[in-house]
């Protein structure tokens, strides 16, 4: 037996002489219970916060692809008018010129095959323009896409002017 054990056995009665103040044990147990409740409520808060974050992330990941989908034309394309006021003016000019001239020339496509080929080229350019609108949306107003869109307008307008020249030559003969 060690000396410490001997000392404890000899002085055992002196260790029990001092008693805790009245109610000390109850106060200690109440503090323990309070700490336990605080930890539980804090854990509940973090669980709720984590659940809300998970729901927001899941909802966002389900909804955002809908708005960024290139197949969805309503949300997947962007016109020049959405880039700036100057681009809106350019788009309005070319669109109005093309519509005005295109309507006058449509009846020619029914009778002349060479004219029909030019109208087919116009349709291809219009389809390419719609793809450029989608590219503009995806690229976030990239200058090269904007220039390609303007060039597409110019090409279509030059084709329409060729059609007008053909119409004028036919009316002379």
C-alpha cells in the first residue's frame, strides 16, 4: 500500500467534516439541466437553419436551369434592344426595313425560282439570327456576337435589295 492510500485511510473522517452549503447540489443540478437545454435549443436552431439552406439550394438548382436553358426561347435568347439604346435603334431600323421590303417581294417568290432561292437564303439567315440571339444571351453581350447579329441584318437587307432590283428589272421588261 502506498503512503497516499495510508494517509487517506487515516484521515478519512476529516474529509467528511466539511459539508456543502444547503441547496448547493440542487443549484448545481439546475445549472447542468439549463446547459443541457441551451445546447438542445442551439442544436435545434442549427438543424432548422441547415434544413432551410438545403431547401433553398435544392430549389435554386431546380429552378435556375429552367431560366438558363438554351432550348427555352422565352428565357434563352436576348435581342439587341436589350443590350443598349443604340443597339435597340439599330435593331429597329433593320427590322422595319426588312419587314417593309419583304412584304412587297413575297409574291415574286411564287413565280420565279431564282427569287425563291434568295428567299430560302433569307430564311436561313433568319434562323442563324435566332441562334445568334441565343448566343448573345449565353455570352452576356459579347461584342463579337453583337457584330455578327448586325452583319446578319446587313446580309438580309442586301438580299432584299437584290430582290428589289430583280423586281424592277422584271417590271421594265
